[in-house]
């Protein structure tokens, strides 16, 4: 059963490719390698013991996408990861984010329709909740204005999927997965997060600081209305997150979905502060981290974590990896990268 994975050479995409293959699917990667390295394909081969088909194309290129569907023949569904993902960068380059993230979804939906492919898992984000009034957030929590153009692209993409599904001639069945904060790496340390340049995200910044690549971590604010004053997030191990995609794909293929578009939070259901992450990293790895408190980062939501009940009850999805083990896996990956 072939599943097209756009952005399959990326961080979450590559881990999902592994889980798909190990669950008996045949993943087919589409990636333009704008924010990933071809060495990911070597890592996938090392883990799986065989090559994964990869088409180096841009998802916004309809003609090239058509050719992939035709060449592969029998694609049953698509997991659409391909997108820009840096909140801060999106504030600097909003048009690039709208063009790439919204544009590639529009192109993909057109091509899927033409090719008669009816199953889609879309990478959404907890950023669609904006600054929520209540915690934890459930899928029914009203979305608020996004705090960045990145978040807005995810809101727009969700709306596009809903409108497309509402059209009279619709054939599309979609599961929207709202990710919380993915961290860590595959236990083999053959694939993981590969930030280009200075990392924007907390955990790669922590591991690079511990490895001596960065001088120190700056914690963005400790004067928030949270238990220790630092931001609270729901950190989910990337392999757990990848597994949610397998459950979603299977649900779509089995036509078990109760609605033409279903939405699930994919998080652990627990919030951890930045300081807790730092302390847990130190305990898990024995590394002492150089850090200081700096000013707040524009666009940061004070606190957000998932109510993970719906994913558990409907998708049968539960996370199994602790924060400590997730951070240990990130460190193992950082050490492997250094070699
Ligand atoms: N963070 C930090 N220092 C950094 C990077 C991130 O204090 O160098 C904090 C950030 O303010 C947020 C949390 O770590 O509270 C997670 O940030 P990240 O960028 O990883 O994910 P986000 O939640 O913004 O998507």
C-alpha cells in the first residue's frame, strides 16, 4: 500500500517514513530538500535495510506531482508535511510562508483530485489555538488569532481542507493532526532533527549548547504567569508523533472516520516549563547546561498543552516516551551528529 509522504526527508516526515515502512506500507517520499539533507535517505536505509523511493520535486509544482502519481501508479493516500515551520522566520518572511505553505496545499489538493486519491493526513499545529483561554486545549477549544504568519498558514490550510471537503463534488477524506512540540530522535540515532544554522527550537539549541557548538541557551522570559515563570509546552517524542500518522492513515483507509474531516490533538497531555526541560535534560544526560534568562520572544504563547483524550479514545493513540527519554534520545542524536 503506497503512501505519498511530502516533506518525507524532514524531521517528522523521516520518522513517519520509518513507522510506515515498519507497519507494512510503502512510503514514497516527495521532498525538495530546501530544509533537509539527502543524508536522511542514508539514515532511512540504515534503519530499514532497504532504500525508500524519493522524488526530488517541489510540492508547488503541479506537473511534477502529477508525474509522481502517474509513475508510482497506486498511491492510496498522502501525508502532507512539506512546509516552512519556523515561527520567527515567518514574521520576517510572511509572503514566503503563505506562498509555500498555502500554495503547496492548494496544488496538492488539485492534483489529488485529478488523480483520484482521496485520503489525506495534514500536518497542523497547536499554533492554531493562538493564546487559549483554557488549558488543556481540546479539539473543540475555539481557535484564536494566530500569533505568527506560520500559525496563520496552518489555520488557513485547515480552513481550505474544510471548504474543499464541503464542496458538492468532494471526494477527499482528511485527518488534521495538530502537533504539539516534537522533540528527540529515532533510537538508532540515524535520523533526527537537522536544523540548518542556529536552531530556533528549544531542544536542538539545548543539545548544541551542551555539545559546545553554542555558548549558552537563552531562556526567553521567566516572568510569565506560569508556575516557574517560563513558558509551558507539551513536548512529544517524534517517534510517538510519527505513530499517530500510522493510526490516522489506517483509519482513513478503513473508512472508519466519523466525519469527512476529523481533527486530533497529538501531544502527551502534559505541560512542561522551559526550566523543567533544562533540568530534565541535565538529569538525563549528566551534562551541565550553560543558560541565562533573557527577554521574552515575540510571538510566544505563555502556556499550551494538549488534552489528548480524543486521540486516545478515537485513534487509539497514546504516547509512550517520557520527557527524560525523549531528551536522552535528542542528546544521543547530537553526539552521533558530532561524529
Ligand atoms: N525557547 C527558549 N530559548 C530558545 C528556544 C526556545 O527559551 O533558544 C523556549 C520558547 O520561548 C518556548 C519553548 O522554548 O517557550 C519552545 O520553543 P520552540 O521554538 O522549541 O517551540 P514553539 O513552542 O515556539 O513552537
